[in-house]
């Protein structure tokens, strides 16, 4: 602690905050973190020395919890949305979202989706662009932006994992993580 020379009536107040963190599990509970502010006031004068002593105490909280199992059923409805026009005029554009429910097993490590674009009324085969959308893990997939069998009324995409996953696992992920294909078709 630093020593400072003061005149008779001047005082110094130092505020020290001790933060004690005791985090650990005790059988069926936990220890709570405790923060205790402590103020020490030292008054300097020519003939008097005052020292304050503070005693710290630790509070321990033990919590016992009981777990209850709850079964929740969630129903998810996905709607395929397509922007349509009666006759596609130049420049012709159409967009849509194809549901994760359309994925099918193609090989032992690949799933496939045929996207229906017939409602766009393309009279020639457009250039298609795709994006994979989902709630998780879709960033680790490859191939979904490679267009196979493009036609004016449909196209196909294939999906693989960047590492090694079986097609049945991919199909489960596609369903659990809602891997929809967002697409765009255009020609001019």
C-alpha cells in the first residue's frame, strides 16, 4: 500500500472491491458468486492513526432441483412460394422456395431435389441460381448450387456434406434443420 503525507485535516478514502467467485457444483446444487464491497477509510494526522478492519464473509447457496420430463410436439408447415406471371416477357425472372420435404436419396452420400418451375411459364430454359437455406449446418454442404437437367419447367440439385455423411443422415438433417432451396431463374 502506498504511503502519502497529508495535512492534519485531510483524509483519503480508498474503496476496494473484492470479488470472490466460487463456482463449483456441490452434489445437487451450486455455489453462488458473491461480490462484497469494502471501504477502508484511513485518516492521517500528526498524532492519531485510525485503522479499520473489515471481516469478509462468504455466502454459500445450495439449490436442489427436480427435473420433469415434458414431451412437446411441433408441427412445421412449409409453403412453396413462387412468383408467377401468365406469360414471361423480357427480361423474364421468376423466384421460389422449394421445401425441404422434396429431398430424396440419390446415392449413399448424396441427396437430390427436383425443383418445379412450371408455374413461371418460361418458354425457354432460363439460367437458374440456387441458395440453401436452413436453421443449422447448411453451411457445411456442397453441390446445391450446381444445376442438373435444366429445363423451362424444372431443374435438379444434388447435396453432399463437405466431409463424409450418409445420405440417410443428410435426409434427417434436411428435415430437422429445414434445408429449403431458394432459387431464381432468368433469361433475356
